[in-house]
C-alpha cells in the first residue's frame, strides 16, 4: 500500500462522497481520500477515516457495522444556473506538479451560461522553460523574466476562486498544479468540487474520435482566435468555459441533470452504462 504526496485527503473524501449519494464503504473511500494504491483492509480504512473525518460536521459514519460514510444532509441541492464555475487552465514547465512549475494561468468565471470575469497572468517559474514547452505554448524565458512569482499572485488568485466550483479540461491536472503551488507558498488548498469537461465529453459525446479540447471545441463550433490562442492559459480556459456550457446544456436535456450534485454524479457514471 503506498500513498501519494501533495494530496488533500479530506477534500478528496468530500468530493468522492458528493458524487456518491448513497455513501461509500470505508475501503473505497479511503483509497480515494488518501490516493492509496493496492488493497486496503476495511478496519484499517475505517480507522484512517475516523482520524481524518471525526469532528468535521460535513461527514457522518452510518450506524451499524457496515463501515459506510456519507455527507451530512445539511444543505439543499444547488441548481446549475446558480453555480459559479471557475474554469481554469495552466501552462507548466512539465507534467509533474511535485517538480514542475506553473508558467501561465488563465481562468474565467462561468455562471448562468455567461462567461464573466477573467484572471490571466504569466508566472515566473524560477527556472528555465524547456524548449519543448516553448514550442508548444510559445512562452519563452524572456516572456516570464519580469512576470510575478506564484507567491506574489496567490492571494489574488484565491480571492478569484472564492465561492466557485473548479472546472477544467482534464481538470485534475490543473487542480493539482494549483494546489501544489499554493502549498509551496504556505497558502491553503482549494477544496472545491471538481468538474471535468473531458469526463463529461466521454459520457455525452461518445461518437467523437477524441475528447481533446481541439475536437470537443470544434464539435461545438468554438473557434480559437488571435486573442484566445490554443495551448495558452487564457485561450484554453476561454474555450473550456464555452465547452462546459454546451456540455451542461446537453446533460440537462438528455439526462435531466439540473443540480451541481447531479452533474458530479453524472460525470462519475461509467460511460458504458449510459449507452
């Protein structure tokens, strides 16, 4: 059994239970919460969860010997039209959050079908940008030389993230990078639910040859312009916000998905069960 670092177990447990209205057994929940690899004994899992979740009123352990956990029923479902999504994309020096660094952040608010405020900035990673990344994104070392370090924009970013639900295309990549950068500068993790347009597209657009952002955006007629370049934080986040809006409308029309909780459960359904 192994454990992944740079991980927020309580936030992961909350997101897992949010997508599982019937609750979860201790073993599967512990694997999700602690990013455990391999099998975990039920009693051990239950003990880990007790240490993690006891005292947090959001979580309840179901009575009896079933070793099941659920969220406390203390809030009403959130209609999707009332959700403010934070649609975010990062460009980075590589693919490993524990080692690589963010070089650009693009983020937009999406609420009620309207793309709103933006947060866009280059970030000085404190190291050289590999040539392959420059080739992909067009971002060169000289472009970020005078850009702020992540620690200098962290507070502004956290304010932009307040009262939002995180979303992205392959969203956990961006979510983990942002949280790792926040951890490095001693800031609190984001503890939002996470909506992923790749996962939604796999369920709603099975006919596409690929669920890459290029394919999905093209399917909806979303065109990248001179100000919204592909493989740049602002362009990818802008396109993803519009993709998300289309996918939400499809989920609402085809599968009667009307609340955030229903959307989170929907993106967790194995695609084969929807066909």
